[in-house]
């Protein structure tokens, strides 16, 4: 007897076995299996946007308010940090006050973890609050007070500035006082200096301190001969002329090949750089044999160095007409301070006005006792003196 499939199904149902058969075929619900957080397009904040003790936001796709965040430092130490806010597109975390360096970031969700590509960079900073630098100028050797919260015993100051030799820094110990710290301003300071607090490897820029000087002060490899901003900026003249008494400014060229200099205060340094760059370009193009190995007046100043103990000052330049004129006005005082400026005409870095800037440059006459005499002369035809200055 043949039994087809329909008959067989009927027999199972009639015999009661169908119930067991059918129930055994039903699908049962399985619990969801957790997966590690899937995060895409991760972007860390710039180190300039991260401050110890503040918040930092990491952007990307797939974040959740349930995420737990760990920072792992370069030594492998892991710390859990507070999640301030989280959306699908970013997560904001609290950076510990003692954080610093590069961190690997791990996101944990439902017990599973994902390591983000890249690093979170936290600057090694000394965290302070309500810092107030001295508002009035403070002379070298005097006491100064910095107000603020968060200073600790052992903190030190590192003081630097563009007016000092490259890499030169001054240090000062701090004493805890009510409301902040005090320190003795180093005797060698002048002008406007940058002040950085250090605590081990941690550093924070606190701002600037102002140390005025006066005309006639011997600092910076020479003597101050002109000041602005109540002594916070100005010019320093070298202790003597350099080279010989008969130096050339440079070659006579067409007006279009002039360096494009100025006669004003504050332009001598850029004048000097422009003259040197133009001369080098023209020498390369024209191959002037008479100028091979010759140092023009601007180059003599740029190459000049003055050693004062461990300090080497190498940022001298050929003064503009206005800058050298100010030297002439106080030359008698400078002589009393030991500056040796022999009677001579001296080059400035200021070329003549149109139509003669390629042919001539200004000089200042130091033969004169009192009368100021300044005019133009041939760059190559005259051979006169060179007197460098530097600024602060």
C-alpha cells in the first residue's frame, strides 16, 4: 500500500504526534550578541585645542551615550575618563588635570572595546587659574609678583626673548606668597621677555614681563642709543665700526635692480636682508669678477658677531638713514660710554630716491661735530665706514 506525503502528515496529526512535530519546528528567539563599537571617520582635536583639566571632543560616526572611554598613555597605563557628552557624531571627554603626552583612546560598549585609530595629544602643561602677570615694568634685580592659583613649591620660571642670543634663557626660582608667587627679575633682562613656568616636564606660557632700559645702558653687545615705549624697545649700537674705513656699499646698478629700501626707523634690518638678497641674485646672473669674494656693507653687518661671555649676538644690520641719524645725535654720549666711532662718513642701508636708487645710497657724515649732514653718494664710487646696530 502506497502512502503519499499528504497521508503521512494526516496520520501524524491524527495520532497526536503532530503536536510534537510542529513544536519542534518552531524558531526560538536568540539573545542579541554584543559587538565591539563600530566607529568611523575618527578625527582627534588639535593639541592646541586640548588643555589639561578641560574638555576635548573627538568627532566621528557611531558614538553612543553608553560609551565608556579609556586613555592609555605611552607607558601602557590606562585610566577611565568622564564622558561629558556623546552623540552619534562626536564624544566629549574630560581631560585629567595631570594629563600630558600622547594617548591611545579605547571606547567600551557592552563589555567590548574598540581602539580608535590615531592619538589624542595633550600638551604637558602646568595648570594654573586666574594668572595675572605684573602690569608695570620691573627692573632687573627687583622683586616681581605673579598672581594666580595652582602654584607649587619647586616651580621655576624660564625667561627668553628675541632680543637675546638664539637659545638663551634665564631662570628664576619662585617663592609661594599670598595670592601667587614672587621672584627676583634676572639682572640681564631688558625689553619685553616671555615668561614660562616649568614643573618637571610640564611647561606653561604665563605671558610677558617688561624690563625698561635707558639710553647709555651697556647691554646686548653694545650701548643703547635710542629707545621707544619708555625703554622697552629701541636700538643698540656696536662698540666700534667694522671692516676698514674704506668699504663699498655695493655695485652700481639700474633703477630696476635696486633693492627697494626705506629711510625710516625700523627698516634697517629688512633693508639689510633685501640688499644682500638682491646682490647675490645679481652676482649670480651677471658674474661680476670684481665683486667675487667682496663683502658689501650690508653683508659685513649681517656676518658680524659680538661675544659677551657665553652670549653671542649675531643679529646686527646696516642701519637705515633715520636709524644712523639717531646715532649721530648722541655720538658724544656714546664716546663717553666707550663706543669708538672714528671720524668718517658712514653707510646707511637706505638707497637714494628715484631715479637713483640703483646708483646711490645715503650716508651720514660723522666728521661733523654737531651739524647733521646726510646725503646720497655712489654705491661703488665712495669707500666709507660701516657701523652695525641691532634692535630690541
